[in-house]
């Protein structure tokens, strides 16, 4: 049973919907955006009915993604406040990656890595939005000086790339950490999983028992 | 296949070498500002030949009109009244695409084949491939391309590539009543410019010279200026233009680096997975929660 | 033009004054830039405005509008007092040595013989002293106190550099610099050319301005030379041709003139025009007047013109006065005209004082407009708000508007400024039902003739007997008409030296005007055009641009009147002994038997050097006139008179005679002049390069390039009035107002004139209430109704206005 | 669950796969760039003279069609005649835009008539136009023609109707205009020479 009530509820249906909406929009924005970044990716425009449509919809996808992300941000910000324990976690991240979690401090609902990712994404999103408006030729570019347009183009490209990098990492982390994807797909996690990966959260939810 | 398709030295958003079999003579349009009377014949001939018609605007307190380059006005005259040691000088410059040897627009363009450079030096926009992103506008050191509000394509001077392709001079060069615009091979135009510069020097313009923008590898539209030391006198003609370092970064080194970084990241992830294995719930905890499975 | 467009490249010094060639004639102006680039020429612009011509000039000299005679008079004074004239030329080829009749005087701004009540001169004292041999007396030493040379010197001694600067507002050092450069061309191997246009003609002293320039050129020996001359840059494509064809009140084709009221006798009419030589041995070509005249009457009236009826002399209307446009609109305004035809002409925009014109048109019974475009004139009765505020229902004028073809839709020839007749071809049919002008004229004529045939009426003879032998009567072909004005032999023509030898068979086209006869055996519609369509074919359509001398005389390109000559007076390019003044610029030379060269000699070809015959063969004295005799209305020497609206209220040279005393001014119009108290700014109207007159506002491209009416004012005046670039301003004169955008510019500088600061307001024409460009006011709303004393050309270039931010 | 994971992989790897394929050279290419088709090929050329100022630049007019019977020519491009000694192929802004004069929306196409006091044009035929004009002329001429002046001299003039001739019509049009106008006795005859 995917929705076995004995399992712990990690993400509510609306949180999941919000996440996947953001994810889909991100993929669309990233794929369409990549096609303008480097000619190698230009054929990606075929996914969007050609170059012109790609150019037209990319900014709207971006804005939609941003709105979706903003909802997510508003919701998850409280769970992503960095604590000293998170910093401790981050300082041991190499061991974690090596498969050795013995020295890792107990993670809450989100571990230090996830929190860092959250904030990096938030910053990237904000910069992508600002720079994206400046280079949105159809509506806004004529309002800005050329130097700012050029600067924003670099910022947009850079943070677009960073964002994709972060997301690749995020995806890999989800793949690597078994059952994470199910958690986001179906909302509930096994208690064992919770205790393994987010012990502090597990205790908080269950009061320490099974 | 048409003649021109083998004459391409550069093609936007194309990492491979385009067909570049034929070498044609490099051409240049030389604009001798000291002979220009600002009659706008070039503007008229440009619209007429290219079948574009700009809107009928308004007077803005100057003789310039249209006030700026647009998708339908690929060249405009720019008038500057400046006081120099010779007294009042009315410097009139024909503005338009400079057809750079190293075109910033082409560098910035993400749409394959929307901007090409022919071996004769002409940088041409191909609107059917243009996606309307406007990156070329950011890429151009001279602020030339203009996006049409109607069809969201960028337009600029083609140096009458269609005329040059059949052996004719551009429409503006042909029409110029005083011969302020001349057209020929780059070598011949240099020679012509030298003659003009020595004439200007003999008339007291000690700093007369040629404007060929080495920062963009030279241009295929060059100016003879009475005051070559101060191009900014000519309605803000860019002194020492080059492709913005930002654009070079953006559309230069960043592209392969980022792609490589992506590749490396993905490869790293795979390696990590196969070497370290997945991050699973430990046996110990699994046992503790046996009932769950 | 005495010379032609390409010839400008041969000049060493070029002066654009009273014109703005770069803007109004850009493609002709290329020969200025060529002269600069390849002939090291110095280019000077003298104008109230720093124009686009000035933008490429080596030297720009500002002057107050309407003061060109003062400036050029100062140049004459400079040349004479610094001895910078070409002596040999002046002595041999001008009337400098001629002795003027006693009684000629000039005092306090008036020449001898002024009749104040009539505003006219009795010109009897403006003449040469005639010797007992019947010829004019001369003093080759030029020292006789009444020699033209000495009188000239005396007359212009008042035009000192200080006086010039005081009147014109030109800084003295700039003026002197101009003089020095002009003076460099007094040597035989350097030439100066003057290029002028309506900036000279549209003044009450316009003709005299041009004369002053011609005098400068005679003194420098630049007339008849390659790269010299006085060159009128005509404004419209065929205004030269239509003037040549005499479409003016007092003219017949080829500068023949209509008889006056008193000229009732045919022989007297002819002899008054066939002048007798004033010096021995002169060719005096006008002695052939009768040949030109009779051939014209044969062309028009054919068999009806006979020796017995004096070649229909009485069929020609006789003038009681000259009916130029100003006179005609005055009469129309008085309600004395009933009908008016406007063929390709938009007088509502082109004649001064628009309010007067609207009132005048409204009094007509009928108006017929023939035009390719919807002109303001044809729509004068339409209400267009502030731009044409008329009460349509009260205007009882019937208007018939007839669509004509444009250049692209017809064959024919146009005569350019350089007197070239060039043939052009139809490229497409006209839009809708439009017809060529000739067909429209034919249509009207044939209906009129039909009515006279049916009904009879007032003096029908001239209408009924007009030659009309065209293949298609209602559509005379341009080819037929061209052949008609070239002329043909009506009988076998024989060699005058050997009567038995037939040189041209009956019915064949004439080779040129030399074959014309006064016995009715030739017909020719326009003698100066004779040679344009000979038995060899259409000479106007020739297209060989071979230029063997490199001087630009392409003799096999089209046809140049007279006799395919490219540079008028070219005999004066050689010294009296027949040697070219400048071996590098040989136009013609004596080859031992005849005159030959790279141009058609303007001389009797077999008269050798050393013969007393002088180069100016159309003049009875054979030389160029520094002293104009009785040919000008206001004096034999040009004198500076202020515009009728002057910003300084006086004439610094003679305060009692401020304006041209011989200008014709109608009473009501005199009352409509403004004074500097109410209208402190000197205004001038002009074209800008983007537009052609009132035509191109109907075309999209030109309307894009300059879409909206504007006026130009200097930075200083703008500051004083609180006007910024692009502000709306109101400009008004005593006759009306216009509103336009302000172009504030450094190119219009205040001038210091007679102790006063004078600002100019520049008013481009081109806008009106019809067309694609933004609607505007017709600029002639402002202009005064007063014209040149000789040509009645309105004074569009100098008047007074006031200006405020609107 | 495995299936799900695979599906997920598919989605997230899709983009990468495409770009890798591109990187390997499977590029979807557009047609290579070509210049605009030269627009004068096949058009008909006619020599003419610019109708504006008196520099009288030589023109070459390019019209649609090859002058075949069934092709209605329409001029679509005009440029300077390079053989012409004066303009040598150049044209000023007015001349360079001449094609817009030929096709100006303000070109008159039909004879029109405005009745006294009317506020509209009415289209009429050429015959109506000529008949009306001639009638108006004749009535005025018959009424006001002056055969003799007060001194009894024959003057044969008609002063109540005037004619303003063109400035740009051909010599041939001008010639026939002069001929007709003088034959009627009109003296109020002028042209644009003055203005």
C-alpha cells in the first residue's frame, strides 16, 4: 500500500503537487533555456514547436516555475532554517557521500545539504527572474540600457547553468537515496527510512517510538 | 544550391564549419563623412530597394528622421552640430550596420543560421531562422539590430547582399549624390580613403583618418572622419568598439565549460552510484521496523 | 546656366550663394565635391543659414537675407581697388571702355530719370554716347571719366568692407577672406563659378543680385570659361524648357516677345527687336529676329500665315501690361477674372499671401486644374480646419479637375538647367483614366474649335486656323510635336551663296536655326530648339557619353540649345588672338580655317581671330555688359536696396531710398507690409533636401524622411523666447500665421547689422493640407505680395515675422 | 516501483539524451543561408528623366512584366542611370523615392467636377469635362474678348481667363499648350519660372 497510514506522512498532497509542478516547469524552462545557451542544445527547440515558440514560451515557463517555486518557498522556508547542527552536517558531507554516516549529526525534516540546496535554488531563482525580465526582449528589454542587458544575459545564463547543476545534484541525491522519490511521489515514508535518513524528524513525529 | 551557400565563413549557433568553399573578394562600403551633405538619399534608396517603409512620424526638433534605426529603417542620418577650433561644424554621419569581421551579433545569436557572414564580409540576417530573442542586439557593439514589433524578427542593413551577390553595388552607395558613399574591395577602399585623408589634411583637418574598428577585426563599412581622434563627435560613434567582454564570456568560454561541467557532473553521479552504491536504510533499522515491509 | 552641371568640376573656386545646391540639387552638387576632390577647388557658401551646402564648405560666410548686392558690390570694390581683375578680358570682352552718355547720374540711391509718381525710370540717359559713325564711343585706356569702368569704380567705391559688414552682418574678416579667394581667379588659368537659385531670384532686387554676380565674373574673366560662368540652378525639371518655350505673359517661344499695345505695325515690331550693331563688325545675332518670328507663325498658322497678312501679326494678342502671376492674382482679387487654368502648378502654395489667393479664387466663375496629384489649389474650396478655414458652401467657383500622366507614363523631352533637352520614354500606363497633358489640351481645344465652328463668336480666326495636322487629332504625339518645334522646310531651301544648290528639300526637318528664313519657306515652333529633331532623327535621345577632353562636354549626349552648344560665350575662353586663356581648359580654338574644339563654338565659325567681331554675339556691341543700359528696371548698375520688409527700417547707403524704387507694388499689398516694431525677425523661406516643393508630401518615402512642418531658429533667439527643440511655435507676419515645430539650431546665428542684432527665422515650405505627410500650414500664408522689378518674382526670401511659443 | 523509477529516469534524461545526440552530430539543420532573390531579374527597363529639379538625372525604371500583350506593366523600382553624364547613377532622396510618386495614393485617376457651392467631387467622363471646360471658356471669351483698344488698334486679347502652365511637363506638352493658349488671345499666361 502506497498510502499505508502506518507510514509517516512526509509530504502532503498539495506539497507534492506543488513540487512536481515546479519540477515539470523547471524541466521545460531548462530544456527551452538550454537551447538558447549553446547551439548543441538548439534541437531541443523541437520539443517546443521550433525556435520561435521556444523563445516565446520560455519566459512564461520561467515565470510559471517561479510562481510555483514561490509557493513552495513560502511553505518550506520554515523547515529550511539553517541550524548549527546543519552546519555540522555539511562539514561532514564528504563522509556522507562516501557512504559513511556514522559521524553525521542527526538530520531533521531536511538535512543540511537539502537546506543548502533550498537556499541556493532560492537565490538562483531570484536572480533568474530579475535577469530574465531584463532580457525579455518582447516586453521589457527596450526599457533597459545595453550594458545591463548584456550583464543580465550573463547572469541569466550563469544562474541557469547553476540551477541546472543544482537540480542534477538534487535528482541524483534522490536517486541515490532510495525511496526518496517515492516519498515525493506518494507522500508517505517508512518509519525505518525516516529513522535512517532524518532521525530528528522521526523522533519529532513519532515521539521516539515505533 | 545557390551560389551564396558555399560562401559562408560564419554561421550563428553552429559549432561546425559551414560550407566555405568559395572565396570572394572582401567588399567594403566606405562612408566619407566629409563629403556627406545629409540628404538622406541613402535612407530613401534603402527603403526603396528593400521594399520597407517606416511609419510617417513627427518632427522632434531636429532634422533627423526617423529618429533612430528601426526594423524598417536600416540606415539613418545622424546630425551633430559641434563647435571645434574651426568654428561651427555640422557633422552628418550615416549610421547602420558596420558588417564587422568579428560580428558580435553573430556571436550572440542562438538560432543556427539566423545570422551568417559571407566570405565577402557581409553579415546578413536570415529572418526565417530568427527566433526573435534579441540576443544580437546585446551582442552588437554598435547598437544596430532592431526587433520588429510586428513580427518579432530582427532587421538591419544587409549591405544589399542580394545586389552584391549579382555584382552590383549596394543601393545606398549607388544613389549617394556626392559620392560620400563608395563601394569596392577592401583594398581599393583603403586606397580611396588615403586620398581623401590627404585632401582633408591639406584643408586643415590634421586629425583626419579612417575608422575601421580593429576591436571587431575591422569592418566592412568604414568611415573617413575629419576628426578621427574624436569619433564620439559624430553623434556618439563608439570609440574603439569591441565585442563586450560580457558577451564574449557568455557566448564564448562559458558554453563549452558549462556543457563539460554538466557532463562531468552526470558522469560523476554514475560513478558515485556504481562505486558507492545507493544510500539505503541500514539493515539494523530495517530489522527494527520489520513489520513495515 | 551659362555652363552646365558637369562643368562645375572644372572650377577652382565655387560659390554657392542665393541657393543651397546640396539640398535642392544634390546630384548636381556632386560636381562641387568632385571639383574639391580632384581639382583642389575651394568651396564657399554665403547664406543667412549654415545650410547642408555649408556643411561641406571650406568657408562659410553668413549674411543677412536680402543683402547680396551689398556683399557682391563689396567684392567688386575689392577687385577694383586691389587691381584683381583680368585686364585683357575686361578691356576686350566687356563694355568697360564704353563711354556713357552725358546726363547719366546716380545720387542718393536714385539713378537719373526717376519718375516718382509712376515708380518708374525714364531710362534715356542710361545709354552709350554714340559717335558720328553711329557706333558707341569707347576709350580703350578706360580712363575717361564717363567710361563704364570709371563709373563702375565710382559706383562701388561706397561698398567698403566696413559698409558691407554693416549692411550684411558678415564679419569683416570673413568678408575679406571671401574676397581674397575670389580674387585668386582673376588670373587666366583659374576660374570661379557661381551657383545660385531662388535665393537670389526671390527678392525685389533679385535680377540685380544675379547681375552683380555676372559683373564679378566679367571682371575676373570667368564668363565663357570651363569652370566659370553664372549658373542658375533651375528649380523644376522643365522650367528651363517651358521658359525657353515662352510660356509667360509677354513671350513667344525662343525668347521672342509679344507686341505691345502700341506696336501696331509689323515692320516696326520686327525692327525694334532686330537691334543694329553698336560697334563695327559685330555679328549681333538678333538681326535674324524676323526669320525666327515668321517661322514660328508658319508653324502655328500654316498656310493662313502669309506675307500679305504680315504672317498673322494681328492674330497675336497685344500686351497693355505684363500679366505675371502677381498681376493676375491682383486682378482676380479685384474680381476682374472669370476663369483660370492651372496645369501642373499649385499656386495656392506657390504664390505669396495665401489669404489673398483664397479670396481671389473664390471670385472666379470657373477653374480648371490639370495635375497628376490632388493639389491644394484644386481643393481650395475644401475646409481643412485651421489649415484651410473656408466656407465651402459660399464658394461659387466651378472646378473641373483633370488627371494627367506623370513622367513615367509618357514620352517626351525635358530641358535641364544646363539647357540639355533629354528624351524620356513611357514605362507604364497611367492610373485610371489619366491622360497626357498634350491630349488634355487637345481635348479642350478641339471642343472649343467645334463650338466656334458651330456657333461662331468673338474673333474665331486664330482658333479655327491653328495648325492641327496631327495623325490622331485628339492625341498629338510627342514625336510630332518635337518635330514641329524643330521646324522643317516648307519649300526647297537653297544655298544663299549659290541659289542653284538645294541644301534641304521641301518637307524635310531643319538641321538648325541657321536655315530659318523670313519668307515663309520654313516653319519652326521654337527656333532655339531647332536641331533637336533633324533628318538624322531625335537628337534629344542620343546616349553617347563620350567625353574626349575630360572637361565634361559630352556633345553626343542629348541635345543642348542653342545648336548643341554646352558652354555659352565660349569664344571668350580664348583671348582676342584666338589662343585659349588656359591651355589646360581649351574649349574651342582657331584651326587656321575655322573655329573648332571640344564644344560647338559660340561664334561665327569662319571669322578669324583679329577680326573686330567680339564673343558676345547676341549683343549689339558684342561684349558683356558691366553697364546694363536700359535693360534693367531699377538701374544700369545694381544697387543695394533693402527688402520691402526690412528689420533695420533704413538703408544705410541712402536712408531716403530704402527699397527698390522701381518695384511694382499694388496699393492693398503695400498696406499689408509689416514693420520691425511688430515683426522684429528677418524671415526667409526655403526647401529642405528631403522634399520637392509640394509634390513629395504626397509620397511615402519623402514623408517618412521629413514628416512634419517645422521652422528653424537660432539658439540665442530660442533662449530669449523660451523655446526648446520640438516645441510648437506660432510664427506670424502681417498677413497671417502658421504653427510648426521648432528646430533650435546653432546654424542660425544672430547678426550685427547697422547697430542692431538681427535674428533670422527659417521657414521651410513643403507642407499643406493635402498629402501623406502630416498636415501643415502653407508657408506662403506669411509671405508678402511684392515682386522683383524686372521679373515680378515674389519676395519669398526676405520678410518680417514675429515668433512665440505656441 | 522500479518501473516508476525507470519512467522517472526517462523524463529527466530525455533532455540530456537529445543534447548528447546533438553533440554527436545529429543536428537538425535549416537550409543554408541564401541571399534575397535579386528582384530585377526579368523585369523591363525603361529610360526616363527625373521630374523633380533641373539637374535632370537619368533614371532606369523597372516594371513588372516583359511588355507582352497580356502583362500590364507597373513600375516597381527606379534607380539612377549609370550612363548619364550628370548623375552617373546617383539619385537624391526625392529621386530615390520616385516609385512612391508614381504610386501615390493622391494620384488623380478620373476627371472630376465640383459644382458651385458643392462640398464634394463628382466623377465625370472626359467628354463631359472637355465639353464643360470649352463651354465655360467660350462664354467668357465671347463676352470679354477685346478686339480693339481705346486707340482703335487691333489688340485681339482675352484678359478674363488666365492660364498657369506647368513646370515639369515635357517640352512637347509645353509647346502645344503655348500654341493653344495664344491662339485664344490669353495674356494672363505664366509658369513656375518665377516661383
